[in-house]
C-alpha cells in the first residue's frame, strides 16, 4: 500500500491582530509556515477605517 500525503492550504482573515494569530497557529501545527502576508494599502486603510500601520 502506498502512503498518501495531504497538504492543507488555509487562508485566514482577521480585522485585527492577524499576524499574531498566524504566528500562534504556525506554532501549534507541526511543519506549518506563513507563506505570505498582505496588508492594506493607504486607500484600503481609508476605505475600511483602519489606521496606518
């Protein structure tokens, strides 16, 4: 019988503390990693009422 490896790709969306949450999840799940972080541009921050970071 052959071994089958499964990969799960998850995308998380948080209004606040997103990076902290992602760091927590990667510490909990073995062999997990953060591949990419996207942030609002200036226009997106204004539209969504988020302060500059």
